C-alpha cells in the first residue's frame, strides 16, 4: 500500500500529504526543508528588524520595553546554529548581539536582566553562556567566568542539592518594603544551566553534572531512583508521594507544582508534564546518562504515552481558558532538543504508530506561523504572548529540525 501511495503521489493522482500508519508521506512537490528554510529566513529577517542599534532585543509590555540579555542570548544562539547560508546572512546581527551580551557581564561572571543587570541572574547567565559558546567561542574569559558563576550558585546540600533557581527576581516592593527577591530552585532553570554548560563543553566528569543528576532525580515520578530520604520526608509532610509514571515536574518542592497534583488510588503525586519531562531527558543525557538508564528509559516511556503537538501534556485541557496551551512553545523547544539528544527517531507510541517527529513538528510550525513571519501563543502565560520570545524559541527548534528534514 505504501509503495502504491508514493507512486500515485508522484504521478500527481493524490494530494501532497497522506498518512499511513501515522507517518507523513511527502510528494516530490512538497519540499518541507525548503518551506522550513523559507519560514526561518522570514522570521529571522523580522527578528533582525527588531534588534536595536546596540545589538539587543527588547522585552516587556508595549511602550515599556527594555533591552534583554536573555532574549538577545536566545536569538543569538538560534542564529549561530542556523544552516550555513542563513548563518552567513545573519552574521552582522549575530556579531552585534554578541557585542551587547559581552559588554554586560557583571564582575562576578554573571549576566542579569534589568537596568542594573541584577535579577534573573542564573537564568540569564545560562542563556548568555550558551550564546557566547555557540557564536563566539574565542571569548574564553567571559565563558569561563559565566561557568564559574553558575557552579558557585548550584546548591551543594539540602533537599534541593544540585539545583539552581532563577537568581534574583526583579525586586518587588510593598509600602516601601522588599517583599520578593529570590525564587525557588527548579528543573527549568537547572535545565537552562545544563544547556549552557553542555554547549560550552564542560567535561562530563565535572562535579556539576553529578550534582545535576541528583536534583533531576528528585523531580521525577520514579520511586526506583527518586528515594532521597530528605526529599521523600518533605513530600510526606505535604501529604504527597513519589509516583511511578516516569514523567518529570517543575520543582522538588511541593510549594510550586505548576501542573498541580494527581490523586491516585493509594497516594497523591505531583503531576508530571511535557516540558519538564523533555527537559529532564536532555539534562540526563548532557550529564552522561545512557539511553537505557532507568531515569531516561522511564521518562521516554512517559513521552511515548503522551506525545502530542496540539497541547502541552500534563496541563488541564480547557479550550475556553486555553490552559492546555500554557508554555506550548517552550515545550516544543525542549522536545526538539531532548529527542535530538537521545536519538529517538522515530518515536514509537503505544498505539503502534511511528512518529517522525521532525517532520510532524516542522509541518505544525508552518501551519501555526502568523503573518508569514512570527509565532505567538494564544495563552500569554510564561511571556509567550511576546512574538520576539516565541519566534526566538521557534528558530532554535528549526535549527534542530533542519538537521533531520531532507
């Protein structure tokens, strides 16, 4: 049947797209790689038009945008990994972005957001480290100092051992008193830090990776490997237990579960969800875990059962409130990086389908592009109402997909 369908398609007797056993078949006229490269170029052209004279991209509400080192790093990293012809086209924008980032490094090796570069420092330093390592690896001092800052801010003891938080948040005051400064340690920031360290070539035998694994294990519903007594006791205090679905969640602290909790027959667990499960997979792999390790194996089984592009799995499906779209483009980013890192192509799902995820995700991104040049989430949570951020995410995703799509 498959051979017949391909032959009929080549003769123009079938429409360009058909599905057989869950695999998308393309006719010769349906050049996905060409379409993705064209979308990439249009989106990058638009992003470059948004870059300011100092090389920065800005973040914030309309009329109050401020230069953002994190946004700039995300876009520089994307353009630095573009296909060779596109990378050459955007070299002036890359160089300007690198110049802006390098000029903003703090004395302690960090990079931060805000006029004083003083908040979200771990998150921003991690993205800056990734960008500098990809776009300007000759900046060895800046890269080494950023690494040092991240390592110094990794927790070395306690129930959150191995983790990193966002760093200082934008200070919030109430009646003249500082009411918010720091944030909870979490897998998302730890994952960004791991991404930066991996891109900078941090050796696998560095103590950083051993500590990272200790923390990621605490964010996984796998009682075989998530059994740290201090963490289990903290869960028990909140009436919670470690589950066994293999998925991962945001933080090893019940105070911030993001996707909530799930009541099972005999216990209540923190809800696993898509982006954190993919984030966990890629971070395990970066840290040196093998594909057949119990941590990676059970996480991959979770994504097999929950594979989807239409929603962020783990969040309640609510079309009116759009809760299922929360963080959707961040989800695509870590999905592409995780499946690339662990070499999972195709992804076999329990219903027997072989999912060629680079093709499926590429097609989906072409369908969801807006105004033929940007992407934006209908759910603005996690800043995904911002076309600059979301388009930056997608270019990073396309960097991965264009390695696979032929």
